[in-house]
C-alpha cells in the first residue's frame, strides 16, 4: 500500500539458469567454470582425514556455522568447501567483518572454496511456502542444495564417489537433514573426527552454552532486555543509548557516552559488576538511569581484577564496597545500569593464558593485554605450550551464570617479551593495518624506471632553477616538504613551500587509493615505520631527495621584510632539491661565521622570517605547550635501547614548523573559498572550562612556596577569569616563572597539554566552528605531509581542482562521504598516537630491564586516593607510585580532593612536589610488565 492507502501491485522477476557450474573440477556435466576468484573444488579433495567420513568429501556449512566458526574455516587444514549464495547473503546482512573474511577465503587458491549461486540455479531455487518463515525457507534451500549436489556428483564418471557433508549446529535443521537422507554433522563432531589435527578443537567457538557450565547455576547477572523492547524504551526515553567505555584503572567501573545532542546526562557512570551487566569496552548499550539518591562519584581507587578463582563473587562485593566511600555531594554524577546490549563490538583480543591451577584442566582464563577487556574463559588442550606466549582469543558469548565471557583460541603470536611479538601485539591492539601491500595495490604503482614525461610538464611550472632544500630529522627517508627563499627585484622576499605531489601518483578510487584511505596515516614506532603508501612512493618517487627531479605542489608567497604576505600563489611544479639537511646541519649552517653559499643564505632568510611569524602567532594567542618526548639510542647489533634522552628542539625545528603552519593556513583559506561545502579542514575545539580545574588547583596548591605566592597571583586570577581565551592562557603561562623552581613552567605546560581537546578533521559543509584553539587560527588544514597523511592527499586534490590543475570526481564533492572519511581519519590518527606511545613504553621497559634499579629526581603530576603519578624529566617518563602493596601493611592514607594532596602517614604530597624515586622493571606479571616506582625521598 502507498501512504494514501492505494494498493500497488509489485512484480519482481527472478531469473533461473541451467548453466551455473557446480564447481567440481572433475565434472563434465556442467559448463566450464568462468574465470573467477579461486580455483574451485578439487577432483580429489585434499585436506584433513576424518574418522567419521573416510571417503573423499566436500563440506557445505549453513549460515550460523559460517558466522560463528569462521576461525575454523580459515584454518589451512579445511579445504573444498561449498559456500551457497543463500548463506553468503545472510552473512553479508548479519556481519560485515565475517563477510569480508569469507570472501578472502573464497579467493585464496590454496583453500578450494567455491561459491555456488543456488538461488539462480533451476534445480536448487525454491519458493517460500505459505506460513513458512524466511529463516525456515533458507534452511530448506540449503538442504535442497546439499541433496542436489549429492545426486549430481553421483553422475560424474569417477572411480571415487565424492560425498557432500552438511555441517550445521542447528538441532532442528540437522534432524530434518538426517530424515531426508543427508549426511549431517555438527561442527564439533566433524572437527573431533579430524584425528591428525587435535589443535583445531581449540579454535571451536562455544556457541551453545548448554551442558558446558561447570560453575554453579547461580545467576550472577540480570537478564538483558531484548532488542525490540530496548528500541521502544529508547524512543520513549526510559533508556539511553550510548557507547560503553570500560575504565583502565578500575574493572568495576565504566562510563557510557550517550549518543545524541542532549546537554544533560552526556556521560553516565556505571559501577559494580551487576550494573556493568556483561557489557564489554566499545559495545553500544542501553542504560537505565538510577534514582538520584543512588548516584555515585567517579572513584579515585585503582582496582585490577586479579582473582584466581571464579567463585570469588563475595570478594567482588567487598571490592564494590571500597568504591562506596563517602564523597561530597558536588562530586556525584548521573549513574546508571546496563539493561541490554544494542550492538557488540567484539574483536579478536591479544593477551596471555592464565593457566588453571587444576592439573590436566582444559578450561583456563585468558587475560587480555588491554586492561579494559574482561578476562575470557577458553578451552584448550595445549595450555602447556601456550604458557608464556602471546595469543589471540575471540569472545563467543557471555551467559548470565558466568563471571567471565566464553571464547576460543584463534592464533599463537609468539613468546611474550620478544620484540617482534610485542610489536605485532601493539599493532593488532591499536587496530593498525600493517599487512604488506597486496599485489592488487602494487599494480597501481608507476613502472620503473620512472621519469618525468612531456605530459607531466603540461600543467606544471619548472622550478628546478630555485635553490630548494629540505630540513628533517636524521634518518628520514619520507621527505614530504622542501623550502626556498630569495630576494626578488622589487626588494621583497619570495618564499616557497614545496610539498611532494603524491596525488599525481595516487588516483581517486583505485586499489592504491582505497588502501591509503583505509590506513589514513603512517605509524612511526621506535624501530619501525608502517607506511601509508608503498615504499616505492614513500621513500623514492615522492620523497623530495636532493639532486633528483621531483614532482611537487608549491605554495609561493611574496612577503616584505616584516613577514607580511603580499601575494600568494599555488602551482604544481617540478623541483630539484639542492640539499637534504638534518635540523642540526641546518642550524650549523645558520650559525656558521664562514658559510655564505646560496643554501645557507636561503636558510638564514627563512629563519629570520620564521622568528617574526612565530612572534605574530604567539601575540595572537597561540599556545606553546610541552610534552616530554623521548628518543632512544639503539645498539647497532642487538637493536636494544642503550640510552634514553628527551628530544631537544633546535631553532630550525621551529623554522620549518612556521612555514608548514603558514602553508596549511593559506591552503585552508583557498580551498574553503573555492569549496565552502566540501573543504576538508582541521579544527581544535576550545576545552570546556572544567578541563582546567586540575591546572588551577595544582598551581594554587602548596607546591608553590609561600613567599613566591605574589608571583602567581595575577596568573591565577587570570586563569580563573579567562580560561575562555587561549591568549590569556598563553600569557599567564609565560608569566608563571619561579626563580627557585625553574622546571615549574615546563610542568605547567605539560599539565596544560593534558587539559586540551583532541584536534580533528571535519568537512566544512557539516560544521560551523572552524577555529583552531592551539594555533589561534580561524581556519586550518593539513597540506604539508601527503606521504604520511591521507587527509593531505584529499586537500591536494581539492587545491588542484581549485587552481585548474586536475579534474574533480563525485566523491570529492560529496560532503557526507567526506564526513565519513574524516571519521576514519580521526580514528586512525588517534590509534597511531596510542600505538606510538605504547611502543615508547615497551622500549622504555627494555631499557630499564638492562639497567637494574635506577634512582632519579621526579615531580608529582597527579594525586590519587592511593597513589601519586610522577614525571621523571630525565627520561620524559611517567609512572605511578602506589602506597598499597599486596602482603604489606597499608600506611595511613588521607586524600584531600580540594587541594589536591595525599598524606601518607605524616608526609603530605602535593602536585609539583619534587621527590626522588627508585625505578625498576617489575616483570612479575609477564603480560603487563611495568616500570615500578618507589618513593625514596621524602621517606614515608
């Protein structure tokens, strides 16, 4: 019926064919198979020998089996599988990741999986009967196809009769199949029959939980409300929908970030096992708010789940009581409980096996590397082999009477602590795409030897005569940017920023473009770089190395000596860099009394202008923040870190940065003027005032010596009055100097960095706040690093269209597509940042492993209820000093949230206090090896 109520007849046509091949290599009855993915089914099916069906056979799984047991089907042992169109379509509707995985398996020539179009084959297509659910109809269609295959294969003149075996875990479906004379097994029955491959049993997903429960039938968790009721409840406002974020520090606490634009109850606290109700980090959940008298405050306690026994529910209750310490009324936050799961966001998790104490046990707990994920119960027969190994496990389900979710073993990655293994874990845990580039992607690279052609020259300016040079960190091979500076006849200065023309090589929509867009960014680990684009481009054809011709995208300004821009132009160009320098080499040239060659003169001109530009920026209210960055010095043979120091920044770092910022702002303005709806820009939102609480409190606390207090008074009045303007903040930070405490200013800047929001990419047509808070710029984008950031490639394409140097394409001018792309880029950038931090942390552990106990000066950054977080300037290292230790008497602790301070027995610690700590590697927990810090001075 239409909206008006009229009846419209809809006719759907469904074509059936007789020429669809069965895929068996030995079959002469069917037409030959068209060239497509995968080689089809083997004449003599190879694969594991089964005690249930010793004869040659093909396997045919149903939908649920494929969805839940994809890990089994991916195993090299399992070959010659028929995947029906009915099954593929259902999988596609129900799980995109599994659909992608099964497509990859079908395309793998070694697996001999064949996709059979049963819905269009005259003899296997069936219509839905009256009163039959579509689910039952699909089950029947699968059985019809199995029967047809068995009859069809009997007609092949072959000495051996090949059988098709139906695999299903659905009880009713299996019974019906057996009644119809079909050989059918559950996945478990078939896998158990593969005598030579007992390890495959570990990869079975435990889907049915009946009969598997060894724990008491005691119900631990409330029931989840079904999805249909949840959706009604969310519509009517009884429940709120949001993303569940588990806490790293306290396994009995989580927050739910509510979706939608409502200002109130954006963030809901969930506390206690029953209220967390089996939600896992990143799940989309439905939450019911508790009555106001049940609201709680975020706890400042650090609690790790280290129970050895699953029946310690009573102990959990004791721990939950620790959370309920008295808090003042202002600290209470909206609190709720999880009533149902809208979407599970489970992925395979890396971690380690915590072997059961019971001898010969098969059931063990797996502890994920990510502390926000609960432990997972798995069954394995190879526990002795897997002890001390990093493994991958997938979750299958979480019944109400089980303290932990159930899962299955997927893959062994290697020994814990081994550098290769740990790097692999780090990349998997941060979802960094790091597999080698596929042949399909590499096919789109230019053929070598490559040279610039007449065609390439068409829309380009030849700038090879200019004295262009690049300045980068030592060892850099992916050189994105180069600079030049010269005086022009009218006495003004011409400055050029030349950026690698990556978009010339990566054309929209091809496999290379799609792969780069998916990766989003290059990830720099301590000893490894995961490239966004293949090495031929990143380190060769796009890298602006010295003394070779390279294609570039140039932004050229004419400025006066006060660094005021008089003219700006953009052009695609050809350059030939005269020198690739490191920051130190460039600095040496600038400072040298004897060098006066073209390159040096150009560098001095750039440096002089950069200083003026920087002063202007800072007068405008741009922030200069601090974050302790560390560099490792590696042993050339073992590749272990032998020294660790904080990075020092030279004037030339700042020089390059100023011109990159200027180019980014100029390009942002240009693409926004041309495409007000489709410009890809970058913004940095101003932090909400409450973010600064910690900074204001820290500075007010007793860490500041009383006779210096007058020094800070204007600073704090300033902060309290003006957290809304970056300029006020920048000026107050500049004034906060203490003659007796020189490091204070750096500490304040480090703490200010913690108060900041994340900068993000966005599409100009989908947002109206463009401001970049940290740079105090009304508009900004990324243009200067297209080798290592995909956002810059899109910006290059937009700019090329704006100046008529390239043609456009539909996706470039589709703001919804651009907004989706920004979402992926923001996610990839965030993950890359976390992966880099994790890599530094791992290398820091390697460093201290060889060092033994080290005694260093440190400063208190944060105060918690039972610990303080300290920063060690020498190593740029942060760590937590705990005052409660297992097996030791806990000292008397008094935490004051207002100051904030923590009194341990009779010693009071404030933020910014200088202390001395012992640093050592604590390897007692091999999975979470950590740097352990103990307070030495003041003695507590």
